[in-house]
């Protein structure tokens, strides 16, 4: 699982993901979202 910060609002598996919030998604989905600029990676602390 990868933490991402959303750049846009979208629905994902029946949940509403809002822009600016951090969510955890699977790696394949995260890679697609990074490529299309829907989300950005969040650095783990």
C-alpha cells in the first residue's frame, strides 16, 4: 500500500477521495494516478 495526496476529487471503490487529503491505495493504482497527475506521493515519516 502507498500513501498518496489527491490533486483532484475522485471515487475509488465506493469511497469519495477528496483533493488535498491523504489516502492509502494499492501500488498499481498509485502508479497510474502519479502518471496522470491525479495524485502525488506522500513521504513516510
